[in-house]
C-alpha cells in the first residue's frame, strides 16, 4: 500500500498486478488466458455474423443471443488490452482516466450481459407458455426496445462511478489487485471518505446483478410450473430441453463470480496467484463458453456453420 501523504485527485497512476510469485514465468502462464481471449473474440464474432446473415436465426431467441455475443465482445475489448500490456510488454502503469474508463466499460458490459440473460429467461418462458403467439408477443420491435433498455440501464447505473471517483484522493501511485480496474478495487485504494462511492456501488449491483438473478430464478420457477402442466412426459422433456443452453450460460456467468467472492473472503491472502487467476477467468470464461454452448446445443446454429463451410468448399473448388 502506497502512502496517502502525497495524495491527489484525478492525476494518480495505478499499477496493474499480474500473478504474484510467478513474475518470472507469467509470460507462459498468460498464454492460455490470451488464447481464451482470441477464441472468445472469434467465437462471438462468428455467432454475430451467422445471426445477421441467416434468415432462420432471426427469431427473438437468437436476437437476444446476438446481444449476448456483442456484450461478450465488449467485455473482451475492455479487458484484453491491459492483459497484453501487462503480460507481454511489462507495462504496469495506467493513468487515472484510462483506469476509470476501463472500469466503466467492464461493469457496463457485465450489466448488459446480466440483463440479456434475464431477457432470454423470459423469452424461454413465453416460448413454452404460449408458443402459438410467441412471434406476436415478441416482435422485432419489442426485442429492439428491450435491448435499448438494457443498454440504457447499464450506462445509467455505471455513470456515477467514474464521476464520484474524481472526488476522491488517491496516492500518487497505487497498486491494483488485478490486471484491470474495478470499482471496488479503486474505492479501496482511496485516501478520503468513500462511503458515498461504496453506497452507489452497492445500489448499482443490487439493481443489476441482484435484481436480474432474482428474476431469472422467478422465470425458471414459472417455466417449471408451466412444464408441470403439460400432460405428455415427452412434451415436458422437449420443453425443458429448449432451456438447457440458457441455463448453462446463466451458471457459467454467475458461478465464477460466486467462487471469486468466496475466495476473496476465505483464502485470498494465502493464495494470491489463485485469486488473480480466478479474477481473470471470471471475466473470460463466459465469453469463451457462450459460443461453444450454443454451437453444441443449437441445431440452427450448427446448420448455419455447416452451410458456410459448404459454400467455402464450393467456392474453393
């Protein structure tokens, strides 16, 4: 911890943290992380391209999936540059303005992803409860409005964070806990009163991740209630099978955050390298796994991929 005797507001420099104790070999340790980032960018770009170009994928479910892929790309773009700078160029310094901007985009895209997962949960509920009027209840205009609402909420909830941070005093040089900037990390480094910042951060989390996770649980309770009302066991299984992909990505999104939270409270100081690795993976795993889950489980996406490969083979021949 650096001294607060020479604290300043808005002109501090923050030092990114790699893997404590593994500085000599962090180039090799970072290779899998960088590969995950590259695969995540490629996978989500392919998903976006397929949904945009395939008429069969213009249903609400896949439009929400395209929003999820876009938020995953935004999250990769927000975290990947500082990882490359730290692990491969050895550049740890990050000025206050860049750190605050990265913090804003990381949290905003996380909130967008959470909101899209909620929208997808209710999409599955509507598709199971009223399949005949599914397209009428969720036309393209309604999906677009939901997407805009999710984006506006993410921006409004995260906008006060960087603004309030400028009021705080920081040491001239501060060491972060991760290789990117997070709100809780920056607030913990401040030398002045942070109660307002902590309260705003808590309200922001409750109105995004907290509210979304609660409503997702509610939506699945409604889905189970609807499925139990279906007479045929075969139809029940078929209805539940349409939710498997979404349920997987919900677990992939929330479980790493829960694991990191537990690790920070129990063994963070005993295993600092593990804490940093978990902190990196909890942002990288969802963008990496989401395209894989939907490519494995969605027949329409697999068919779209096969069609593209067949076209390339025909063009090559």
